[in-house]
C-alpha cells in the first residue's frame, strides 16, 4: 500500500533545507504547520526584536560579555518573567516558540533559542550546545549557560549532575557534549520532543506527522523508523507498520527493544 503524500511534510522539508530562512523563522514555521495555521510569523519576529531593542536601550556601551550576559539574564528572567517550565515540562505547547513568547515558559531548547536570538540584538554571539537531554548555551568555550534555569553559569560538576538526573548515573560527561549544535539538528530535536509528547498524550495522528517530518530530513534514523512503525500500528495501518518495523530491525539488529518489536510484528501479522 502506497503511503499518502502529506503536503505539510513536504513544505516542512523544503523550509528546513532552505538557507534563506533562519532558525527562528523555521521554528515559527514548525508551529504554523503543526498547530497554528493562522500564525503570523513576522509578528513574532517583531516581538523578539522588541524584547532585544528594549534590552539594548537599557545597557551601557560596555561590550564586556560577562556584563552583557548579566543584563540579558536580568531582562529576560527578572524583568520579563521568562522561565523554564518545570511544572508542566511535557506539555506539547512548550515546543512552540510562539507559545513560549506569549506564555513566557518553555523547554530548554525553546528558551535557549529565544535567549540566543535576543543576545544577537545586543551584539552578544552565543552558541547553542547539543548537550544530551538538555540544550545549553555557551559563550566561546569558557562560559556554559543554562537558560532553562535563568541563564545560570555551569561547571563540570553541574553538567554531570544534569546527566545523572536524566540518565540515572549511566552517562559520564565528555567534552564533545559541549559542541555547538547546527540549526537542522535543533529542529530535529524539537520535532522528536514533540513527537514524544504527542505519543504520551495519545495524539497518534500528530505524532505520526512529526515522525514523517523527521524522516523527511533524516530518513535512516532508527528511532524514528521504529516510532513510525508503532504509530502506524496504532492507527491500524498494519501493512505500513510492518514495513517500518522490519526496516528498523534491518538497520538496528542489536536493538535493546528487539524482543518488543518482534512481538509487535507477530501481533500485527496475527491481525491480518
């Protein structure tokens, strides 16, 4: 059975690969495609610009990065009230930049995108860091900041603490965890976050669209091939489910969840 063409996924893939759009524009397009069809992208770009301009007007001509970071933190987190959403972390809306701007709460990834963008307006060149399970921001190699927790400065012990919390002490810190993450990988990470949130809330159609959006950019991703198979099964698309679950086993024959996937395949075949 041939899979249905999804124009939204095609539009997304084209947008992500287009170098004429920056990360903020792509994040807002992401929201527009998935949840907010009437979203005015230019309006939200202007909202970010106004945040940055109001900060710029309040600071002196000093270009010291420590001073600028201190003023950025004060402006975003104290004056404007932005914060990481610890209370409702897995709310799908935390993945959408427009929601973060309006509600002033978000995930490490969305808060960091806003943080870096506002920093640009005051001449501060910050980079996003693809730290496992928790996006961070850095200035050069000397300052690692966590916008989810009000832009606090982190040392190696703090970084190991994040890993211990999220990986039950099974993952040790490596310097490469602080490498800069490119825009495409940021967008893939956001889409995976959202896919997982939708799967947890049983929004199967939306989760499947996310899986398809990821596979349009990274077609050989084992985790997303597997999740597409699982979601197709939940939506009773059994032939497509088998195709993707079998493909998952082909490219990842030593997967830790192999017994679960084999049982799922047997169950699907028994339904046909």
